[in-house]
C-alpha cells in the first residue's frame, strides 16, 4: 500500500489540477468513483451504561457517506456526534444495527478511515515527523517508506520546515496540521474530523478551514470523502456538500440539507445566509419534528419533569445578560445577527435562549428572540425585583421546583444533594447530573429559594424564602 501511496502523492503533487491517480493499489480496493457509497449505517443504535441503567445515545441512524463529498454531522453538544463518528471509524462497537465499509460489515477498526481529533492527540515526546509516521507504523509500513510518505504529507499540509520540531514548540494551528498530516499520510478513503477547528482561535481556524478546502478542491487531497463533526452551523455551511443535523437524547437524524452553493462560498450571499437560517431553525427545534417526541419545548408546561425537561446549562448572569441585550434592541432581535455582533457562534447562545424560554422570559419566533412581558420587566428590573421575578419563573423549571418543594415538605428544611443525584441518575449520565445540579444550585441561590452547602453537600431552604403565591404547592 505504501509504495503506491507514495506514487500517488507524488503524481498528485506534479499534477495539481485534479489528475489524481485512481488506479488500484495493491491490497487496497480501487479508488471509489464519486457517488459510490463508502460508509453506510442502517438502524445504528448505541447506548452507554449510565449511573443507573442504559443511556441511549444514538437511536436508529441511517446514514450513507459517498465518495466525493464532504459530509457535516451537525448537532448540539451531547447529541452523539462523536459517538457516531467513533462507531463509523470502528473505534467503538455499535449497539445494534449495521455499519458497512464498502459493503463489508465492519469488524474492529475501519481500515478506510483516519481520524483528526479536536485536541490534536499528538505524542509530546515525538517530533512532527515521528507523529505523522505513527499512522503508517501501525499499518506495518517499512521505515524508509514511512519517512518518505510522512515528508510528503508534511509538505502537502504546509508543515515544511517543522519536521523535527516537537509539539510543544508549535502553535495550535501547526499542531492541528500535524493531526491532519498524520491522518492523511495513510490515504484513508474517508477522513474523519471531530471538531478539528474548535480548539483553535478564530483566525487560525478560519485559515485552516480555507487551506483544507483549497486542497480538497485542488484534487491533491489523498482521501475520497470527509466526515466533519461540528457544532458550528456556519462551519458546516461553509465546508459541507451535505449537512446532517443530529437531535439529542437520543441522537437521531433530524434533517439533512444538500448544500448546492458554489465554492469558494460567499458568506455574505443571500443563499448562504438563507441556508444558515434554515439549519438554525432545525437546530433550535423551532420547526416541526415528526421523529423526536418529548423535546423540552414540546412538553406542555404542566407536564414538565426534571427527566423530560433538563435545565439548559446557563448561568443567571448569562441569561440575564442576554435578556438585557434583547431589551436594548427593543425587545426583539434576530439571533444569528446577535451572535454575529457578539463574535459568538449561535450555538453558544442556545443554552441561554433555552433558559429564557423555559423561564417564560422569551419566546422564539422564526429566527427572532422576543422578550415576553415578564421578560421585559425582568430585564429592566432592579436587583430586588429581578430576584422576585426570577424566583417565580425559576419554579417553572422542573428541577428547581423539585428541590424547592422537596425542601418545603421536609421538616428540617434540608436535603442531601445525593438524594437529587439519585433521582436524576435514572435519566442522565453522572456528568449531566452534575451539570443539572450546578445549574439548579445557581438558579435557586439567585432566586433565594434555597441555599447549598458544599461541605455536607446539602440543600437548605432559604431562611427568608417567601414563596410567591403561584408557587404554593
Ligand atoms: P457530542 O460529540 O455530540 O457532544 P457525544 O457523542 O460525545 O456527543 O456524547 C453523547 C452523549 O453520550 C452525552 O450525553 C455524553 O455524556 C454521553 N457519553 C459519551 N461518551 C460516553 C461514555 N464513554 N460513557 C458514558 N456516556 C458517554
Ligand atoms: Mg463531541
């Protein structure tokens, strides 16, 4: 494989305008024709063992990856993107359903894929070149061929001159180039990338995205397809030919979008912005979903429980800040625009938006966030009034309500955090349980509904707690 790989790299380098050698390599299937299905899952499910029982993460994923395409798997944090990618790469076993690489059921690591990780995953005691050679070493390629192939991959990805540097000497962007070179050197049919730009600063990320697309377009790219995991809508629209949006708990395909925009893509074009808006509406769940019942925003307020309506991971400061910003804009604003103005990704705002929604402080209409009457009052209130309004609203958040009512029913007015932990463990991973309790603690403290002592890990009814009339349970 390695010699032909080398020849291919060489040929591609000489023949820059798309003369990629598609001939059969020894022991490796011939290069797939564009459109040919490289990876396919049918009814793929995956569950992890949670603190209490099984946690479904993927449920019934039917997905095809075709030669010639960049496919983006887009979803919010926790939607199962990394899990799906790892299943496709054969790094973890599927639960049920099938995964095939070129029509062959997958057993163990997928020979047709190589992975680029968000955290670069370089070995600090190896040089750039040695890190790049690792992939070939694992496949039994002799040393001289490894060196040659590694140098070419290093050259291809713009790392010339850094061969003997150690990772700690490199900037983040250069480190991720090593990550790319290490994956590309084995010439996988499918390059898998798990949020490869999200650990980089904005400019570096932008630069790397551009370089990668340029390589892909030039025909010098030694892979046939790319699967890109991202939570960044704009990145997906910029890079992908097809975007598959995953929903959460458990992950399912909500919708998929063909991206028919010409490259290089103009972010300011109406078509680009229109697609961002459409994907955004699917991501935020503000369009009708037929396949995923029980999303938080679909549960009637009086049927909400801590199990079906998790608290969004939003601090009081964060959600108040957003409410104030919307108030300054007349009580209504376009979310993608707002994110843009703040230099954030829309995804960064979503937990805050969900929090305002759950608290009844705001509503979503299309792409606009609208403050409700009480939301506007909250945004304009002084500290005392804002606490009162928040306390009333927070009792509409199921976990805050559960903690408050449990404490009120307890003669001592105290309860161990472990109690709530156990209740939640039936529905969440232990990581998520911690997140839920942290948010509930933040909200409850601010609302002066209850206090929390970290030392005995105990919730305590706030001494001055004056339940608002609507909250009397
Ligand atoms: P994403 O990449 O979209 O953020 P992940 O695939 O990493 O999502 O995780 C999906 C869900 O599975 C999350 O709730 C996460 O906490 C859980 N999860 C991920 N890996 C494990 C694991 N090894 N054991 C238990 N739960 C896990
Ligand atoms: Mg992930």
